[in-house]
């Protein structure tokens, strides 16, 4: 037996004894543990908004010693009649952890935990739009992503066996250049950064990078679904169908994420994206709603409601809105949808108002 294997024997014995020891401890706990105790604290609402005072119902047997919010102590504003109130200083939407520590009537020291969902304190402003121009759009295009780069319109389409990346003639709707994806891939959002085109795939966890001549250069791997993609400078911003936006480097290293809320709760089904003047515009899947998100806070600050009759003769509950491209220089948006016959140039003045930028630009 080689020396290296002999050295392993004491280690193996130790490991075996440890496993047996853990097993016996578990067994002892299982046979002696009492019935689960009733929860000590209970939220009085399912969710709160930023700035709200939070009130928690206390079990009558529970005497509170300390309140922790996201691992920071907070001072209750009121503890009486079985209720505890406090006002957290949080400015962040999403789930926060509340831990309340105290004693039971038998002097046993205990704590209980709640996850508290905090919604946005902003009522989204309804943005108005004007249609400036209508262009033809290929009805065969199951649009999943739309972006301008150097005044060229790029479009990504979906469905297995039909997914493409294309350069499109804006005026005619004709295809200037096109590359197909292998049939196992369902194409999703696209964006163009530093003369590289990025195209997501829906459930394959692969993002393709092309030259602006549509030559495949690289493939990146990610671990979520891929829905929409846009960018700010050299940061990619990706949606995955939830209420989350994830930020990646151009090499697809994850940099961070934010969760998106309005004053009605989490805004899920975020789909096609476009970064415009400090905000992320996101098409909410299966609706005519485009939300304007402050990417630093995750709050929806504005929204567009596109008229469902805008593409005449299209059932937009089936052929849904799903393309937003910002064309720098003319401060216009171009929108279209899956299999729509038209692409619309629209003006949304509020997006470009003087001083209309987030306080913190991502
Ligand atoms: Ca876009």
C-alpha cells in the first residue's frame, strides 16, 4: 500500500466516527424534540411600501427584547396590546428580514423571523406618446429583440427552427442580412455594444456574440432564462421573465441585480428591454404596457400604455408587443410586436425632459 494511502486511514476513521456521531445526535433530537411551537410573530399585512410603519402581531407568551431589520437593530415605536410597531429606514424594494428576539413566559430566550416584502412608494407616471411614422414590418418575424446601432436596425426573432438575427431596412421592412440559429435554440433579446451583437436564447442558457456583419464570434453561458437584453455603456442588462434585472460585464460575468416593483407589488414578466436616458424600458410580456424602471432602485417611475389597436387588424393579446429600439439623435422610440405588419416610430416627450434622469445613474 503506498504511503499516501496509509496516511488516509486515520482520516477515514475520524470521518466515520463523525458521521456516526452526527447520526446519533440527529436521532436523539428527533426522538426528544417537542411538537412545533406556534409562531411568535405574525405580519398584519402581506406587504408594505417604503416609508410605511410596520406593525407585527405578537404571541401573548412573547416578551420582546430586540428587533432586527436586515441585521441592523431598530427601535420599536410602540409595543402594546400584543402589537409591535416600528419604522425601518429602508429605501430598498424587495424582501427584507425581520428578526424579533425575546422571552417566553417560561423565561426561555427565543427569536422568530419574517420575510417582509416592501413595495415601491412611487406611483408610476402615465407617459403619453405620439405616433410619428409607420413602417412595414415582416409578418413572418416573431420579434424578440430590437435595437439600433450606428443607425442600422437589428432584429432578433424566436421560435425553434425559425430564430434569426437580422439587419433590417427600416423604410421597407426588407431584410438586409440574416443569420439563422440552429433549431435547438429559441432566439430572444438582442443588443449591440462596441460593434458586437449579443443575442440571448430562451432556455438554453447561451448568449451568442456576433460581429456587426453577423459573424458568430463567441458563446457565453448564463444560468437563468433569457428574455430581454439591453446595455448601458459596457454593462449588459438582462431580464429573465421574473421581476429581476441582472447586470453582466461584456464577458457575461455577473455584476449585480435589482428587483423591480411598482406600488402594486413586484412587476414580473419583464421582457424586451431598452436603456433610455438613465432608465430601463421593459415590455411586460402579454400586455401593451412598457414600464420605465430606475435601474438603481428597481422602482417603476413611469409607464406607457400602447393602444391595442395601434397595429390595425392584429390581435395584440396573441401577437404581443415585443420590440423597443431607441434611436439616438432623434430621441425617438421604435416599437413593434410578434408578427406585426408594422413598426412604429413614436415620440415620448417625458422621457427626455430637462432634468428627467435618475438621481443615481447605474
Ligand atoms: Ca431593445
